[in-house]
C-alpha cells in the first residue's frame, strides 16, 4: 500500500499476549505472526509516505485505530470499536520483515539501542496506567507483581512524588531487582503477611494499589490493601473467565476509585522521550536474548520466568 513501510526487523520483545496467541487463548486473528513490541530499520517506503526514508531507525506502535467510531471521536482511541493490532490481528514482529502503516511508525533516537526500544510499547502502556493512578506527593503506593510492567511502574512511581513504594512479589530475582530500583519495602507474599506489613507502614492502607500480576488473587487483594478514598488500578490481564468476589459495601464505604488500564492512548512519544533522556533504566533487568529460529525456546523461557524480559533478535 502507498502509505506503508517495509521494516527490516532488529528486535522484538516477548509479551504474555504472544504466549496466549500461540496457545490459542487470546483474542487474535490466526493465522498471524505474533510480536507487537518491536524495532527495526526502514527498508522501503510507499509512494505516499512522507515522514520516513530508507535507513531510518524506527519503533512500532502496534495499536491501529479507525479514527471515526464513537470512541475515537470522543478522544478515547484506545477503546476504538474497530481496534486492530500488529502482532495480534495483523502480522507482527517475530519475522525478518514487517509491513507497517506510516501512522504506526515512530523514529527511534540514536541513543536508544534497538533491543531497549522494544520496551517502548509496554512503557507507553505503563505511562497510561500512571496517568490513571493520579499519584500525588507523599502517596503510599503498593505495586502487586514485579514483572516487566510492575518494575516499569516502580520506576515511574519513583519520580512521581510518591512518599513510599511497596512492592509485593513472590519471585526472589524480581524482588532483588525491585530493591535495586529503590522500592522502600519489598514483600515476599509466600512468607510474609502482606496486609499486616502494609497496614503497619501506611495510614490504614495504601493511597494507591496497582495490580500488575494479572491474577484473581491479587486483583481481590487490592481491595484489602487500599485505604478509604484510595485508588485501585487494575493493570494486569486476568483470564477472561476469571472472577473475584467483591461486596458493594466495600466500594461504597471506602469510597473507592477503581480503574482499569488498557493499552497506550497518546503515550507512545512520551515513552520514547523518557528512554531517550535516560529516565528509565533497564540495566538492572535480567534480559535474555534469542535468535528468531529459537522462538519456541524463548516462549518456554518466558513461561518459566527465567528472565525479566526476553527479546528476539531476528538478525542474530
């Protein structure tokens, strides 16, 4: 198409969504090439492309909106009725080349390595979650889950003005990374009483609780850890059939604000800026890289949580 670019792939991150697509449990459109966190070099451009040239370093926003549905016209493009995504509904980044609409392409600054550029998409989603959390100076913030998203939320929270940051994570390596990223308290829920520790280190609960694990147990736990008039952000993706038990009185009596955080409306360029300025540091993450031909091995590594982040390098 005249408005599309041919991208020579440089790096693509693995996300839980990719595993669900492979397993057949995601809302995708198979047969499709997964991979939606990717960077590359422009190999060719369509006749209508004006903002890019061959050789440009780029990063891809996978979420394509229609621009004319009710939600797009109300300033809520991420809730687009006709939303499609590269790597989910259209072929994505686990390949040598990818065809991408110009609207989804951003220039990747020279000081951001291609592999670190794969974090732009999840970071942009994390920034949206932080916008919804509306953290104010001195807030006590609890983060449930210290995977890639939880750790990025931790870094964003650390310069948001929060007074105290508490991370809950059962994985020892991830807890150690959370310590290195300056979490004030890190809790092992398999050995410690999470609620007791948080209540002793807050005023009857946290001001903000951000669920990043995507589990029914941690989703339910948010209601037990938040103070009255506090805010809950459900960021993690639970199974679509998962259910939790909530008493309406909990919400009414505590006057809670509960928000879901879905993808990345208008935050992609902000994520690039934060990375370019060195505000987000991935050097403490355990990053494992695989060549494209070992994709299935990389998926298994992701399932077994052997690394904080796994990146596919097609040219290796």
